[in-house]
């Protein structure tokens, strides 16, 4: 490992770290950084894969979900100890717990440059209708307020989340704010694939959560099948511990009904994408959904919801169709439109591939992200520049 500046990336899931931050790790390594990647020790094959990228894997035990403060407090203490051992020049955390706990621990031990990425608002901010939801939302707001007051740079994946954080008073006047095009997609790995012959195949690939629009996909599939009885519907995704998780028994029921072909979690989704003509993601809110980018890169038309994050990935009528969220009827109409005109779907898929090459290529996205993290890329800034009073040595 080189003797350059040190950066520590913090995640609550080693698989997520490898799948979504590989290009970022490689870009830091390319620029001469010593890279440390911290994630829970239950890393399976991902520890070796992360280390093959040039990073040092650092076990950090944290529960991805749950509100019990005791184990989370223990996790913060262990993280502070880890940061003291590594002594990074830059801290980088993403998703809510790594951002909140990581930023506070990094400030506590004196990490000079503290950065965060907001990849979406997630469960904590999407369920404020009930008393429990309001409490969760309030805790998330307080956590972000405390954490981001200690940040030097915050990177977002869409403009809507920036506007929300500004409205909530979470972004200080001197805080540098940048935006990038999601996590990008490896357009070499996800090469363009010819559409298969036969009747239309619709693919939804997501964590099995209500908030991803799984129920709307199922309801729309029932409507589409009445008009296109030969159509097929693929569902790819793993069960989850999130409070809005779909029960496995429900999925088994849809399979027994003959409605869907369920593939579970796929380490490599390219085979499923190769079977499909049209990709569907009826999510309620995202940062920038990587699955949409992967589908676009393979030349698939996209049907997704006109919501934060999702709308960033589709040019309406050119690369796919946008529909209202929570609306299975509108989703079914869009699926029928493209399922009945696979020529149009193919044309949209080719346009989506071009957009991926121009805007979402992972190496370019990673380079822009690192430049913003370093505080050097003013072109990537959509907020205030760094505080001129900040000492030069803190800028890396």
C-alpha cells in the first residue's frame, strides 16, 4: 500500500460496499490514497473482494436496522477506537447510521476532513403518518442535524434531496454540498444485450420492500396478464429486515398462483436482465436507483415512478416511461403500452444505453465524487463553497 493520505469508507453492509463503492475505492487508490473500508464482520466473500480492490478491510459491527440505543452506542465507541487506530485524513460515510454515527465519532477523535454521502432518505423519513413513524423521523432529523454540523462536505445523488435537507435546515451556510449521478454503472460489465424473442417479459429487481413498489408491480401484473396472457413477470430480490419487508409467504403465494417467476437474490443480475424486455421499478423514493442504471446499460426500457431519485434516471418517452407512485393502474397502462410495442421498447432501451455512456459511467462518477469529497471540484458544487477561513491543511 502507498504512503499517501488515508481515507476510511464506512458502510453498514460489506456486500453493499463492494457493489456500490468499488469504483470509488479504485479511484481513491488510483489517486495514491491508502484506503480503509469498514463494514460489519459478517462479510462473506466480500472481504476478499474489497481487499482485491486495494483497500484494507476493517471489521465494524453495526446493526443495519433497529432503534435500540445500547448496541448502537457500543458501535459508536468501537468506531471511535477504530478511527484512532487508522488515523484517516478523510472520513467518508453513506446511509443513515454510518453518516450519523461515523460523523460524530470522526469529529470526536479529530479526523480532519469529514464527508458524507446521502444516497436517499430511506425508511426513517418515509413513514411519518403514525406516532412511531413521527418518532423515527424526528430521531433521524436530529441525528442528521447533529452529524452534518460536523461535516466538511456532503455529497447528494439528486437535487430533490438537497432541497429537502435545505428546507429542514440541515445544511449549514459554510458546508460544501455537491451532487453526482448516483453511484454510476460499469458499462463494460453491463454491456448492451439483444432483446430476447417471444412475448414480453417484465423484470422487477429490488429489495423485497413495500416501499420499492412490490405490491404495485404484482397488482399491475394481474391487470397486464388479462390483456397480454403470454406476458411473463420476473421478480428478483432478497428478503429484508426492514419494517416494510414483504413476507416470504406472500412471495410464495404469487409463485403458486403462477403470476411471477421469483429468482430470489442474484449475485449477478445480468442473466435476468438478458431475459427481460422491460425493466420496472415502482419505488416510492430513491437516491439514484442503481438497478435502473444497470437495466439501461443493458439496453432495457425503464418504467419507473415519477418520484425523487427515480425520475433522475429516465427521460420520459425517450428512455422509458414515468408513472405516479402508489398507482398500480397507471403502472399497468405503461406496461401494456411497451409490452404491446416491443419495437418501441427496444428503441427506448438503445437510448437508455447512450444516456448511461454519457452520464452514468462509474469511473467518471467516481472521479467526480472524489473531487467533491476532497473539496476541490467547484464545478460539481451546487451549494456554498468551502469556508475561506478553513485552514488549508484541513482541505487535504
